[in-house]
C-alpha cells in the first residue's frame, strides 16, 4: 500500500514538472541585443528585435527620431495564452561630434609691427546645431588668436591662427612721368613726382627727392627718390634729367564726356603706346562703370566733368552747380574708391552759354577753388566738339599747336559719337613720340590751365 502510494506521488510530480516545462517553453520572450543602445544623431538605427519560441506576433511601439537628441523607449509586446507580455529597450540619441571650425584666409600669417590684425573671417558648422559662426569666441594667445566654439552638446572645436610679427618688404616707388626727361637749358626744373606704397605703412608723404640739377650746364643729371618705412626698409628709384638746348614738349591728353564704348578703343591705343591720359567723365551710366574702373586701374586720371551738360540747368545757381558736381564726384568715388578733386567746367570756364546768369562763372571759378578743386581748361583743342571736323583736321589742330616749353593740355572727346577722334589718336601719338614729348596724366600737382573768364 505504501509502495504503490509512493509510486503514484512520483508519477504526479514528474507530470507536473513536464507541464510546467512545456508552459515555460511556450512563453520564452526576450530582447535580442542590448537593453540600452547609444546612437549618434543623424545615423541609421537597425532594429535588433526580440526572440519568441513560437514566433508569436510582436508589436513594437516607438517614437524614435534619429535626427533629434533624446532618450527613446521602444516597447515590444507579445501575447502568450491570452496574456500580454512587454519588454522595453532604451535608445540614447546623442551628439559627440565637434563643430567644423574653418578659418578664412591663412592659418599662418605675417603681421606688420604695430598693426592690428584685420579679421579675415571664419565659419563654424555643426552637424546638429547648424551655423554656429556667431558663437565663435576669439581669444589672444602668445603667438596668435585662438578660435573656439561649443555646440549644444558641449562638443568643443578649437583652431589657432598663428602670426609672425615682421616687416621685411621695402616700399614700392613709381615715377610719375618718364624715367628720362629733357630739360631746356636755363629752364626751371619741374618735379613730376613719384608715388610710394608699402605693405605695412603709409609712406606716401615720406618720399625724399634729391638731385643736383644745374639747368645752366648741359648734361645728364640723376634725380633720386627714396622712401623708408617704419621698420627701416628702404627703396630708391631714379630719373634721368637731360639738360639740352632742345626744348622739351609736355602734353596732357584729356578726353571729355565719357565713358562710352569708344573709351575702350582709346584705352587700348594708350596702352599700346604706353602713355597715360586724363578722362573727364560725365553722366552716370552703370553700363560703363567697368570701363571707368579699367582706366583708373591702368594708371589714367579719372576726373570730373558734368553729371548734366545742360548749361541752363547747372549754371542757374551755385546750389544747382554744386549739386551736379557732387553727383559726378560721388559716382567716380563709388567706382574707383578715390574722391577726385580734378574738374573741368562744361564748356570751359570761359563759356558764354552761362550768360543768361550774369557773373555766374566768376563766382563759380572762385567757389570751386575754395572747395579744394583744381579746375583745368585747355590750350589746344582738337576741334572734335564740332561734328564736321575731320580726322585729318583734328590731327593738324593738335600737332600744329603743341609748343615746347609749356604744358600743352589737349581737349578731345571719347563719347560714343566720336569715332573720328579715335581715328586721330594714333597719328597724334606718333607725332608726339617723334618729338620726344612727355605725355602725362593730370594730377593735383599739375600746373592748372585756366581760360579768361568771360562771365
């Protein structure tokens, strides 16, 4: 009896264990992969999944956004024997990438002594926060500037711009006019001057001119131009002055009423002959601004003429006149970057087209001088202001009237209708070269040519 009871108990126990084992096996449900995953922002997420013994349907609930920082919970739910069971996984979307900090310009620069560095710029772009350039901090270090920026996840980017403090470049001196000129015996020597630029300092007023010219004695003399910057770098150039009994001719070619497409032809010819001229520009035209800029960049003088050329408009009063003058002055400055004070009155200072306003030219010629302008008339006219003047007549007018021993200011035009003027330019230049004339652009140092005032 006891033996049979014991066997029964053992059998029931074995059956219970088997049933429990089957039940547990049917309910196997666990995560594949880690319970917590760290993911770099903007990267792709690969779902590791879960395991179930009998491939029970699993629903996944997730708000994961790989493009937004945060902690996200993914919930996996399965049903076993009509009972739901859930598992969770946490995904941390993080940003561990520092911003991309880039310097504009060189990372290593030579800085002039006693000069502040002019910031060239920088950019700071972050993979999550976008443009962080306004947040860049600049601090001075012993050998340069350190740029640093933090993104919203405290990732730090740093870069240093290194400086070498030195100035080893000498000033650059350019002669105004030719490097060899003729001076008539016993004539006064006129100094054409030179310009000087330096990579670090303003040396424009530091040019020292030395010579021992004696115009009473024939021979060749040397004029030396020397400039020194604040670091002691020195440079010099020389000009030869030949005292001769042959009288020298100095010519200033001037062109009114441009710029136009004709000005391009004039510039090409002047470049071909290696000479500089003066352009008295008129009414504003954006189309021709590149031509004006070219003239300036090639060493010609861009001077002021008339925003309006209508006498009844500009000579009605001093206020109207200066309004017209300042319009063209502002325009020239906006194109060339230089404020010009070299001026030519429409019609010249001797014009009578202003006679409807008695005395206006007497008043204006004094007022422009008081305002710091240098005005230039002319003592040679090509005659191209008259549409009936031929090319041959223009050439004759200029060549017959060029006189040695004086400053010859030639009036020509480069507006669109003056094709005859362009055709005359080469023969005129050929003649001037043949007599060794010095051809110069007008500057503020050029002796002014004024007409007699008739009104």
